[in-house]
C-alpha cells in the first residue's frame, strides 16, 4: 500500500495563496461595507430623532418664555445654550449669564432674549443686528458671539 501524497509545487502554492488572499480581501471589504451602510442608516435615524426632539424642545421653550413676555409673532427663534459663561464675560448682553441659560434669537424681529430655565426668569432682552455668521451685534455697541 503505497499512498501518494499530492505534490505541491511553487505554482500551486502561489495560486492557492493568491485565491485565499482575494477571498479574504473581498470578505473584509464586504464586512466593512455592511458596517458602513448600517452606521449610515443609524446616523440618519438619529438625525431624524434629534431634529424632532429639537423642534419639540424649542416649542416648549417658546411656550415657557411666552408666558413671561410677549414674543415676536410669526417667527421661530434660533435657540442656543450657554455652556461656558467665561467665554462671554466681555460681552454686555451676557454679563449676567450662567451656564445652562438659553438664548432665543429672533432674526426678523431683531431681538435676543436670555432666559434662565432654573429660575424661570428672563435675564436680558436686547435689540440686535445680525452681523456675520454666529455673531450678534446688540445695540448700542455689544458684540455677543454664540
């Protein structure tokens, strides 16, 4: 009984290695593509949830501030949250701001309102002129940057 083992030539080994490498590379790309498309779908879903949550949050905020003062009609404000009051200390509009305060900016009505949710009080109201992007110029000479 003489069993003959298959002979492995350099050509056979090289061909097998190339085929294995191509299969592994294609499998890796397929796996990464599936992960990428899944992440894109999840990101799109989270954006939609964030947009819905933000709209509801702005409406809630407008209702709260609307109970304290008359708000401009027919305009939805841009809302910002004060996260680091130290960066705003040189700007008069924000002189009494605290972290967590909200700023409602009504561009058409040219009005900015600084609201403190923790005490349910309006801290400051100012007439504004929209300067550059993300920049408010309040009368007479303050330049708050959000």
